[in-house]
C-alpha cells in the first residue's frame, strides 16, 4: 500500500476483513475511550487507594465521560454513524467544549491537590485541544494521532520504559485512520507534531 501523496486521502482498495480491523483499531483508540485505560495507568503515581480513586474519577469524568457524550452528540447531529465528527467545519464546537471540559478538570485536580504529573497532563490536554480548535478553522488534523502523545509522554516520564508501548500504537492508529479515509498522512503528522511540541514544552516548564 503505497502513499503517493501525503496531502491526499487513501484512494486504494482494502478487503472487508482489513476494513473491519481498521474500524476496531480506530474505535478502541478514540482518544476519549483510550484515556480510560491510560488515566488508570498514569494515576498509579497516587500514594493511596483513596487518592487514586478520587483522582482517577475526576480524570475519567472530565477527560473521558463528558468528552465522549459531546462527541457522540455532535456525531449524531452531523449524521456520522461511526462516532466521529468527520467534516472540519463541524469540529469547532465539540473541540471548544472539549477544551472547556479539560479546563474544568484542571481546576478540579488543583482543588484536590492532585499529583503534579496528572495536574500537568490535564493542562496539556486543555492546551493541545485548544490549539487544535484554533487550527481546525483552516486545517483538519488528526486527533486520534495526537491523542496518544500526551499520555504516552506522561507514562514514559513516570514509568520508563513502559510508556514507549503507548507510542508503539501510533503507527497502527495512523494506518487505520488512513485506510478508512479519515485523514491524510499530512494531517496525521500534524496531529503528532502539535501534540508532541505542546506537551513537551509544558512538561519542560512544569515538571
């Protein structure tokens, strides 16, 4: 499967079995769904079971449940049957609401004195989502590709080298989004670059 132009969608043909595999990978790595597992790992830096449950609960509510609800709402509103908001023009509102949810998560984590790594990670989520919200006015970049970068960096920071496993999923995510004609290679590269640069700068400044 050759990529002839990184600025164009996949124009080849794949089998039904390959398409089904790509759909499964794409669904499981939807950033909001994947974060349920990734937050469970990052929250292992908590020092007690009670702290873990409180911090994980806050993280899942503001980082997963609320974003999932609003994405599914907008997906249905714009007649997408796969849980995605496909058109660039339709993405601004759900991304802005996602940013708002992450900001509320930052405030909640600050109020309960969450471990610094988790607090800073949520700041990264808010900043990256806001950046994508601005970018989406002109260009659609891959939130799927971007979504593994922050948690991957946090898990690598806390539990090196295990976080590298998260990064190993990125090529499979990009493959699935490409063959499903959701993104061009350039859009996926853009998502990875935006996620990495913003997260790296915030980690460098705050950790």
